[in-house]
């Protein structure tokens, strides 16, 4: 009875993990943490985790995995390659968005330069 209840809880936890498609609006780092935490909690052996994760990938992310299946032969290698492929993109986009929010005020810069030059 208790084992059935635990299995049911684990299944519900795994059922609640969203899929990942590699879209720009998805948080790749958070998704990776959520799925690996859930698989560790469920007690999956490492050699089965990549196969299980495949069911949670779709679109570009799923194509990426199939194209790299010979490289991604373990969970640690999957994590490394996944981060290389999807996480840096998000960091670059964040950096670009921060740069785009920067407001350049040429008059203030010129005033500072002129005041400094006259000293």
C-alpha cells in the first residue's frame, strides 16, 4: 500500500514537469534543474535518465538531441551539451536586453568632458 502511494506521488511529480522545446522564452537552466531533480528524487538510475528526458523534449530541443545522440551518451554529458546549446543563448539575450536598455545621453557626456578639459 505504501509503495503504491509513493509510486503514485512520484508519477504525479514527473507528470508535472513541463516539456522543453528550446524556444527563447524558456528558462533552460531552470528546466534542466527541475527535470534532473525530479529524476533524482524518483530514483532513476543515471543510465536511464537521458532516455527518459527525451520524452520531455520537443521541437528544436528534440531535434538537437537526436542529432547528438552519439555524443550525449550519459547524463553528465547530456547536461554539459545541453548547457552549451541552450543556456548560453539565454545569457546572451539577457546581456543584449541589458545593453538595449542603456540610455546614452550625449549632452551630459560632453559637459563632463568639457568641464574636465578646462580643469
